C-alpha cells in the first residue's frame, strides 16, 4: 500500500509539473526567438538609414554588420549584398504591404524592412542571422525548468513517502495484531494510532478478540468438564464389561463392546488433551520426530498381527506450523484407522509439496467404499471409518491443514497436509484442486 501511495502521488505530481512545464517551455522558446527577431529587425532598420536605392549609377553601399544583408529594389531584384537573386517571400511581403516582416526557419532568423523615400516604398533590406543565441537561451531556460520539475517531483515523492509511512504504519500494526489473533492469542489488543477510522477498526478487533477468548475459554472448560464427567462412567462400563467377559469369555459381543469402549475412551482423551493444551502462537512441530515416536508406540501393536510398520522418504527438515500435541493425536487416529480397517504393512511418508508438508499414512487394505470424502465426513453412519477420522479432520482444520484421501484404494493413502512456518497462507484448500 505504501509503495502504491508513493507511486500515485509522485505520478500525479509529475503529471501536474509536466502539464505546466511543457507549455511554459514552448512559450519561452517563442519568447526568446521573438526577442531575437525584434533585435534583428531593429538593427536592420538602423542599417537602412545609410542605404539609398533611388540614386542612379552609384553603387549601393551596405553598412558593416555581423548579419547577412541584401538590398532588393521595387521589382524584387537583388541589387546589393548577399542573398537570393529574386526576392524571397519575406521580402515580397514587405514590398507588397510596406510593413516589416520576419520568419524563422532552418536555424536562421530572417527579417525584411522597407526602404522609404517620401513615404513611398522603393525597396527592401533583408537581414539573416543565426538563431544560436535564442537556442542557447532556450536550452538554459529548459534546464532550469527541468531542475525545478525534478525537484518538485522529488519533494512530492518524499512527502508521499512520509505520508504513506504515517498512514500505513497503523494499518501494519493492526495487521500484526490480527495475525496474532489468528494464531490463537486472544489476549492481543490493537495499538491506537490517533486516527479515528483506524482506531475504530482496532476497537472492533479488540472486542472480537475478547469475545472469541470468552467463547474458546467456555468451550475448553465445557470439553474438559464433559470429558472428566464421561471418564468415570466409561471406566465403570469397562469394568462391568470386563467382569462379564471373565464370566462368559466366549461371548463375541463383549469383545466388540470393549473395542467400542476403547475407541470412545481414545476420543475422550483426544478431546481432553486438546482442550487442556491450547495451541500457542508460533508453535511448531517436527513431523520427523513425531513419526519416530508414533513408530515406537504402534510397532508392537501392529507386529502382534504380523503387520510391519515402515517409514520412508522422510523430508528434512520437516517442521510444520502446528501444535505437537494435536498432530500427535491426529497421527494416532490415522494409524488406528490403518490398524482397524486396513491390512498388511503400514507405511508413513513425509513429503515436501510446494512449500507444504504432506504426511502420508498408507496400508494394503481394500480402502474406502464409495465416495471417500463422504465416508470421512460422516460421523454417525455405521459403515463409516469412525468418529476418529472425523475428529482428526476437524483438528487438522484447526491447525490450518487438511486431511485428504490421496488414494481411495486398494492400498488407501490418507494424507495430512500442514503448512511450514514460512508459508504465507493458513489454508490448504488449494490441494483439493490439485
């Protein structure tokens, strides 16, 4: 904005100076030329006092002059001096009207004045002089005008720079406060600039930050309290199911019920951890380290079913702009999805995609049936991939990333997209169109 403002003001100032200076320069050129023509005419008229074309037989004597003089009779014939043999247009004009005439062409000034005897035109004197003097004066005036114009444009540019800095600095500070607010710091307050319009925006931003902080605080408190309230009856339900399993170990429904209790407990733990560990502004996560930790947690779980866990093609450095705790939870959900619904080996891959980080979780199972995006978005359908994926997707959105199905299967691949710390955009929607 500052650069555009400086360019606009400098352009307007430059246009105004040019519109004023160009006509003035043309007028000065004509003024200097007319002054030289007037001087030449005066000198030529002074020279006519010693010229007489009416005396017969006597040669016409021309006075000494730095100009080229020529005398023409009434018939337009040159009778003395140097010049065209027949009268040029400027001389013919004098012989016809009896009034002085002048012209400027080809770098020369040309003047013709009448020779009068008893108030009758008996001939004309033509004088030619170089216009170097007028051209020199014109160039000097143009240089002065150019210097003044450049000074005015420079002064306008400097004034625009100062004004632009004064106008944009409050907006830049306001933008910085908005970015901090976008990163999750609701305690930020916009600085005041002493400009009514900008301060009104800052006040609105402060009110928004305060309301968002209150809403987020209430949501976190509710999630924490609800999670704590659910953990007690959930633990009691687990104990009851385990007791029933000890009495009737051959009942398959009990194993399925215990599996669902485990999944519900994992979801509650995820909600509780996210509510407890809110994201801090500027927080980053090392995906390579998170992958190493996930391997240590899940290798034995998958090995119990003869399923290997591999990682390959790890991009380093793999630092993402996200909460380490949240990404850890998302990765557990993706690995749990591959464990429960997939088959064969599970592979973790970190890729660099146009300045973003892509974490692929692949297995060798049948993959998604139907539309994979609808399957991920569904939280309540029995044939979906579970609330874990839906929750992970929301958590990824909260961190400015996305979870997309890059391969529906067989051999499905779920990809977590996260921004690097130096990525300008907080959105990963563009990957949906790739």
